[in-house]
C-alpha cells in the first residue's frame, strides 16, 4: 500500500519527541517522512536532514516555505500530513497555517497556549475536514484501550471516584542544578510553555486519560499549585480536585519535582461494582478489583480483550511492547482517518481533546490564581 | 519478667479489633489480660470471658464497676493498663474515668468525638502522668519507622511534596447491599462514629503517617468530601489538600468505597534529593528513589536499618511479619513506658497524636461544610 | 477454654526459632508454656526462664528430668505437649523419650538424622496415638492452603510440571566471613546437621510444599549438589530433578549462598488447564494463570477462599499477616488434634511428612554421591 | 545516511517473527527492505509484497533466483543484507547460499539443525568475512546489557550459581486443542524443527542469556526432558543441570506447557558478593541483591548505566520500551558491523553464539536420550 507522505515541523537534533514521532510513523509503516522544518536554525535543520537521509530539497527554511513548495508539487507527490513537534507556543500558528493549506496534522500537546486558540483550531478542523491527531500518547497503549472498553460496557457499575496521577522527577534536578539534562528548559519559560509547566505538560495527560477511559467530562476543578522554589514562574507541582456531578468526585495529582521518580502515571476508576487501575511504567498490566472475586490482571495479546486493544499489540503475549508502539497505534489510527478507512473513535485523540485540555489547564491555573476556588472546565 | 496486668473495654465476640489488641499484647509478651467489660450486654461479655479463659470475677458490668473493683485490689494485683476498643463515642468518657482512676491506657483511634474532648484528655494525661498509647497501628511497622529515621537524618533533603492515600472498599458492598460483612455499620452512624466516617476512620491514619514519618505538622487543609450515596449521613470518600508552608504542599486521599480494594495505604514523601514510598499491603518494602542512583528497597532484618526498625522485626530477613506484629510493637513501646524503661519517642503514638487527629478531622469536615475553604489544623 | 500445658526443649537465649514457637503458641492462644529444657547449659536455661517469667521449678536440667518430674504431677497440671526446637541431631532421641513418656509433640524439621529414625518415630506415634506436629511452617500460610484446595478440586486439570525453589543468602556471608550472623553455624557441621545442610534445612521445605499442595508423591530424584567452597563438608546449593510419573516431572532448586536473597521460596504447579504460583515473601498473593482468562490473584479474607484458608487469617482483607501467624495456624491445628476436636488433614504436618522428608533428603544425598543417578524416594 | 539495502527470506502473511524483523529494521532506521522470498508459495509471496509496498520486481520465486538477480544489479543498488526468518530447517541451506553469494545475514535461531551445519556456517563466515547476526533478541534489552556489564566489572564477585528459566504456555492449548493459535505447529514436527521443540526454541535462549551475561561457557549438561503427552515427538518441557566448573553449577528450566504463562524468562546470577536478576516481562527492571545493602533496581535512561545499555533506550526514563526496541538494538549493531563502524562485542549475537546454541541443544537431547547422563557442550 502507498505510504502517506509526511512532513515534520521541529524535532531536529536532540529533540527526543521528534524522534519518537518518526519512530512511531515507521513502526506503523503507513507513513514516509520526506521533509520539513526541523529547526528554527536552517543550517541545523539541514544537518539533521542529511543525517536522517532526507532530501535537502524538502528541508525548508520556514513553515511558509514548506507550504508554498509542497502545494506546488503534484498532488500525489506532496505532503499529506505534517507532524508539529515544536515547543508549545508554536503549535497554534503553525497548525493554523498548515490546516488552511490543506494538510492533515499530527500535533503535540498541549495543543495551543489559550482556550481561544484551541476553539479556533477546532473550528478550522471542522471547516477543512482535515484529520487532526493530538498525541496524547498514553491513549495508544492497548490496556488503556481495554480499560475504556470495560468501562463503556458497564463492568464497573456506577463510577464513584476517579484518581489520576502523573508524577515525574526530572525537573527536580534541573531546578536544583544537580542533573545533566538540560533539554526542555523552555518548559519553565512562560513565553514558550504558556501559562503552566506541570499542569500543561503532564497534568493534562492525566486529565485526558480520565476523559478517554471513562467517557465522562470533568465539570469543575479546584486547584492548589506550587512553584516549589523561589524564582520559578510556573507551577511545578499541584493537586486538582475534580467534580463530575454531585456524587462523583475525584482528584488529579501532578508533579515535576518528585525526586527519583520517572514517569509515574497511574489512573484508578472506582465503580459501584468493581474498579480498574492502570499504570504507565508497566503498561501491559490492567488490574480489575472487585469485592467478590480475585483480582484480575488483563494483559495484551489475549482473546478476552476488545479488538482495538488486540490490534495495538502485535507480538505474542508476554513480549512487552512500550511507548513507541503506543504512539505508533495513534499514528495507525491517524493513517486510517487520512485514508478514509473505518476507524474507532478511540484510535487517536482529536482537536476536541485539545480543546478540553486547554480548558482544563486554564481552569486549573485560574482556580489557583483566584485562591483555590471552583472553576468550570 | 512480671507481666503488666491488663484489662479491656469492648472487644467482645465478633469484634476483630479487640482480638487484634489481645493478640498483639500476647505477641509482645509483656501483658496479661485479666478482665474487662467486653460488651455492653453483660451476658455476652461473660460468654466471651469464658471462651477466652478469663475469670468471670473480673468480667465487669460496667467501666465504673471495673474501676471500683480493681482499685479495691492490692496494687500488685490490680490492672495497670486498660485497652479501650469500643466504638468512637465511648473512647472519651471511658478514657477520662480510667485515667482519673489511675490506669494507663491503650486507646483506639479516633481518640474522641471532638477537639475539646481531645484537649481535655491531653490535659488529664499531663496531670496524671499515665501512659496513653493511641493505636495508630501502622506506625508500628518496622519500615515506617525506618522511613521516619531516614527522613529525620536528612536523606531526602528539603521536603517538597507529600502524598498519602488510604483507600478501602469494604463499605462499598455495605452501602450497595452486596457484601456479607455487617460489622462496623456503627461507622455510618454519626451518633457512634462522630462527625466523619471516612476521614475519622481512615483519613486520620494517613494524616498520622505523614506527621509521624516527617515530623512536620500539617498547617491547613481544604477538603472536598463525598457521601457517595443518598441517605448516607457521613463522608465515605474525600480529597484533602494540605499545606505545611508556602512551598510545601500535598494531598491526603481517602475513600471507603473503592470497590475491591482492601487496605491500600500509601505514603510518598518527595524531597529535593530523594523520595520515599511505603505501602501497607506489602509493608516490608520501603522504596527510596533518587535521580542519580538506582532505586533502593529497604527491608526489615538488615544491618542497614535503624535500631528501632530492627527491634520491631524478630524473624530473619525474608520471613514477612504483618499487622499483628506492628501492633505488638506499639504494645511493646507502651510496656516500656509503663515500666519506665527507656524508649524512643516513635515507639507508640500518644495523646498528642490524638489531639492532632481530632483537629485534622474537624478541620476537614469544616472545610467541606463551608464550601471547600482553607481551615487551620 | 483451658489452655494446653506446654513445655519446650531448646529455644533458649538467641534461638530465634524457639521464640517463633512461643510467639505462635501465644498467638493461637491455646497453649500455656510452663517449663522446659531451654539450653544444654542449665545455668543459661534458668536465666532464660527467669527472663520469660517461667517458673524455675519447671526449668529442668535434662529431658529425662523433665519427663520424670512432669509425670509425677497430677494429670491436669502436667505438660501435655512438648515443642522440640533443638539442633537436628537431638530431635530423634528427645522425641522418642517424650512420646514414650506420653507427651504430644511439636517438632522442628528435619525430623531426624536418618530414615530409619524417622520410620521408628512413625511407628511410635502410631503406637502411642499421640499428636505429632512437624513444623513445616509454610504450610500454615492461608494461601498455601488455598492452593492445596484449588488443586484438590481439579482447577488445574492434569498436573504437567512442578517447580519449587528455596533460595537463601545468609550462609553466603558466613562462608565468606562478611556477615555478622553467627548463629546457625551448627548447620554446617555434619554432627549436628546430619547428612545435608541446604537440602536438609531448606530443600526439604520445597519438597514438603510440593507434596502438601498437590497431594502427589515424588517418586524419584536425581541431584547435583555443590558445597561451593573448599572445606565445606555439606551441600550449600543444589538442583534436584524430580519425577512423579512417566509424564509428570519437575525440579526442586535450593541454595544457601544466593548473595542478598532472603527467603525466596516459590512454588509453581502447572496443569493442563491452569497453573498456580505462590511465593513466600509476599505470602498473601496466590496467582492463578490460565490461557483463556485474565490472571487471577487470590488473597486472604475473602469469601471465595476455602474455609481452612479463611480461618487462618483473622484480620480484614488487606491487613497482611505473616510467618508468625502461619506457625500459629499449625499450632492451632495441633491444639485441635490434642483436644480431639475435628480438624482438617492439612492443618498440621505429621510424622509421615517427616518420614517423607527424610527419605527425600537421603535420596538426594545418595543420588549426588553416586554420580547423579536416579534414586527412589 | 544511506540505508542498508535489505532482503528477507520467509516472514510472509501471518508470520509474526518476520513482521518483528521488519519493524525492528525500521525502528533502528538503518535499513530499507526492498525485496525477498516471503513465502514458499510465490503467489502468496507477491500478495504480501504488494501489501507491504515492496516492488514485485524484487519479490523472488526462490533464494537462488534472488541471489542471481541481486548479484546482477550494480553494487550500490543490490541487497547487502538478507534476513532469514523461515522455519528452522531452512536456515542452514539458505544461509550457506547467501553467505557464499556475498550477502551479510541476519538469521533467526536456532541457527541450524545440526552442530555440523553450525560449524560449517562458522567457517563460512570466517572465510567470507560477512556480518552474521543471530537474533537472540533478548540480548538487545538495555538491562540485559547492563547486567553483562556489571558482571564483567566484577560487581558480583565470584559467580557461585546460575539459574535461568524460560517458561511459556502457548503450546499447552495447542496440544490440548483448547487454543485458537495454530501458527507455529511446525515447531512440533521434527522435520522442520529439528531434534527439539522446547530446548531448540526457548531453552536455547536461556542458555544464550547465561553465556551472554556472564561471559562464561557451560561445560556440561545433564537433562531430563518431557514430551508431556502421548504422540508428541519432541520435548515440550525439561530441566537441564549445567556445570561450568567443579564449584560453579546451575540449572536451565524450560517449558512450553505452563498453562497461562506468557513468556516468563528469568535469569539469576548469584555471586560471592552480590546477585543479579532480570525478567523479560518487565524488562526495564534489573535487580541487584547484596547482603549488606538495600536491594537496588537499575532502570534504563540513567547515567549510572553503561553506554551500551543507554544507547539502547532512547526515550526518557520511565517510558517503557519493549521487545521491538530490543530487536532494533540488535539490528543497530548489525548495521554498525556492516558499515564497518566501531561496535561493542555485545551488540549482536554472532555465528559463534549459533554454534554454542546448537552444541547445547544436541548435548541436552543426547543427555536425555542416553538416560540423563552428563554430556559435554
């Protein structure tokens, strides 16, 4: 089958997330990366293209140049989809231009800097009818998809409590000057990161996992955020109370300063009949707890899973797949959408998830700024 | 060595917590249970005493009768300590009488129904100079004591975030009528349980573990509680934001309706240098995370532990000890105090921990009642 | 209920296993320890008795003295049961005398030094009709009992493979002179330990767990043992192939020199329909694997367990119980037998288990000595 | 950088291992698959090529046809490396032809059917100086490489015992007719699988992991194998005692009929100072046990790891990578070798590992056939 021709904005040398997107696109094998704007610095961009074996002809100086040149190509040769993997502040202007230019998009999160921008993109996607995939990568894990399916089938009964966590430690060594990692420091700069560091970068993943797995919408939030150290301008840590209805409440906890933790994402959904728990660091285990039966562990590559979960794990049972395969599953869904094949609504997060995420981030920031009061999402 | 003569109030047939206290007192081997008031119903109390091999002469009709009769005995024959394991509402009146009567006390938590009662007991303990042990049993686990020691030695650096959880499921089947367990229903009745179910019964344990392990005091709380089901008068679930200082914040999460969970207590303390995590269901594992070194697991019965942790685990490494041994460790510390032997401040929780707990419970209830505002603890 | 009057041989100061027996007898609360011969050195024995609050009148100079004096007491005052917790070489002579004297016995394993002695004791137990409990303590864990029950009910189908492991590390530091632990060195001395160190001390536990959980008998063994270091006279490490029938085979692996391991016991039984796995260091988890269903974790204190498992765990679910409670469960079964109450065959290991164990140990030693050939058990 | 032009033999529709190789080659991004012989049935081969977007011009009828046509192409256009992913019996004849034709090879294991064939290939590789990579995929996991490095640095002291396990369950449902999986049944047919099923398919992986991580050679084996069910011609289960020297012994355990298990590979190496344990199902955890220190868990993406381990994990810590990335690491090393870049001896298993594997398999089969006697490897 013919590959979908892909471009990329950002993701040059040293950018792990760009590399992740390229790997994922190769794993799912539906895309061919032919060019892009890999770095603001054109020289660096060219060095990168050469290293990757990408033709310098399609290594562009700017997004505008890319759009112009690609649109000049015959339709069956030009880029169909572009992946945006820049710092946060550039997502919106580039997404807007590219959508308007007729390109499908894969975009990193958080989708924009403001809710207004997010709503604007949502309108533009509706208008252009282009595929827009937002890479909330964790939704690509087979057991997250299985969790969503079990909940949708009512296995938990009435949901009574939801608790999601995203605890990381890497910024801890950045702020204390003890770590060697220096990439990503733009995350602490409001100009590039937007209004939030912790909630915008990782809290929003926990939020997205909740809405993805349960199909419910968080209605209100009350947050208490912590910049942790003098001189830090954004939140590095926080707790967010969440409410879905009068009797369904929960909490999102996120922190970037949990020394020594890696990527400790955990989501638990507690129902009247049973509960489910999934953690990212051992992503192939999904725990179902119930009062009357032994705890059950669901794993990929078994007949008891829903089809969408099964399709996302290609090795026989017991051969762990990881984060690249999760992202590849999202690319696979995106490819289906671009090719107008049938696909499941859970196969990739959309511009609407991006709008929800931006509303969440801003509600959380506002709640904290106004003295820890309830804010609508 | 002569055993300390012990009595018990409550803890008759079917009361697991009374049985736990008796077992613990036998494990540590410093006590001899000689009598008590095991049930409000005197006939039941006698049936129980007979079954346990306790002399009916010292199976009393009431606490008043017990006090009168025991004080009439020669000093070396009379009860020296009494364990109070009744429903919450009876802790205070009985504790007051017994302290005034000159008895040392072991008391279940929450210590009283009100903060005023708690302060009153604190004064009485100061005045009578009696030993008062509050059974926050989880502080008896060797690895909790090791955690406290590592933190006190500065292994974590500056503490940056604290997150404690106590999630249970057994009340879920009670409220939905699906479980067989019916003991403990007094916990849902404000008359016996006081102002809170979830926070009073289990949230306070999480709170206590925080103050025990870190030596810090929670200054303020903001809570959002959930009775979960119509007709339930008390909180069964809730989230409590906590603040220690301007830059040290955290969260306590507690719930009694997490279907299928057992006793999922987890405490994580995140510092500028390293972090510690301990969970109750595998209590012999203490995790130390740091940026620059492999994760470490501390276990009991090793030379690298502090003496207090080591003394609390008597089997060679790899032979798990559990909750009874944790409670026995608290009884052991209580015995040392009664015998005026040297002991470590962490060997048993005191009346001051009870005061802190009551302040916490009431602050949490008030915060929720007033619309989720910050309340001083 | 009246306590069973108990004596003890061995178990004086510094002997952790004697302390374990005493604790267990107190936990189950059916026994009262009144005297014994706690040390070969009478003076040390008296010091110990005084410390424990045991009357010096019943702290005897020798087993003979104990028997004579106790038999002189009125029947309702004399010791009914004696626990033998000495080094291995003393089990047989003392057991023989005590059984002949009319005492019930609790005996540590390995039961004797030779198969002949073991068979002799078996005859004597049959003749005297006394209760004889051998403390293969791990059979007292509720989830081991649940495992036995699930297998007996056919949940696994036809058993196809059995694999049991007992890996320890503490002797490693003894032989390399790096550890502080010096108790137990008699284990390396053939005079006290018998023909084997590793297989006699711990391999036999793995063997016993296999026969206990499956109800099957190991027919033949082929072993390869390793003293590991020059100058060591006994096996410290070994692998034992086992056969039950032409198509059912398996392996027992045991080692005392696995640096840094604690008490890593693991038993897996693989059947045509499903498999079960239990590990001692987290004894409250029993894993059931099957092809067509999610993995299940059985835990204590749930209605889905067999009665015998449930009775052995008294705390509500999620409060871990450990090794002392396991041993207490064996003491509880022993008490039922002594009192001629109804009990389940699985409630305590018997003299027959001791005979099986001795046959196993000797077959393993002989197989190795003869050049790794098959030996009948 | 220019991609290495690759062909593939086998791996057509429904062959998961062929798909794994293709994915891995795309992940490491050094290869371009341009053609091959994907199926014995040429029509099926073409269907597959079309589906994969591979030019039908280079979809060949036979290996001979491939060799002839490719050699006719200009050197910079022709295939440089060919991956052989057929059933076992075809590895040798195809490898021989392709090596002789001047192609580098990636070959699935077991390398050949006989030791003679293996030695023959080894000579041919020496003569042709081509790169020959044998896909013992598990050696591609970063933590396996870290384990090798820690051992080579002497962290364990003198090695005292080695225990490796590979337990699977999928063939259990095949032999009992309860599973849906029917691929791989050639594994039970001596014509295609060779002399062994269990030891040839998975036991040899355990063997390879031992020699890979320790750098030691297994000198002798004594095996007891089990076909488990009447009518099965090959071993499905077995235990293999192994000896390295007079005082270093161990065991390999492998089984394909462990109902409900997935891919339960575990390797433990016990030394005089410390021990290491790694399991495949959570491949990002490497445990170091020592007597005097807390247990340590090594994980990928940390500065404390050796460079080779670090290069094999490209995501930040806490983002699990899995089996595809492990295989991609081996492809990466193969690419370095083909390009004559500097590489580490541990970066991919070689034809010599294949020779060792064949010697192991045949020694194991012979030991069993001759009545469980020691056989040299």
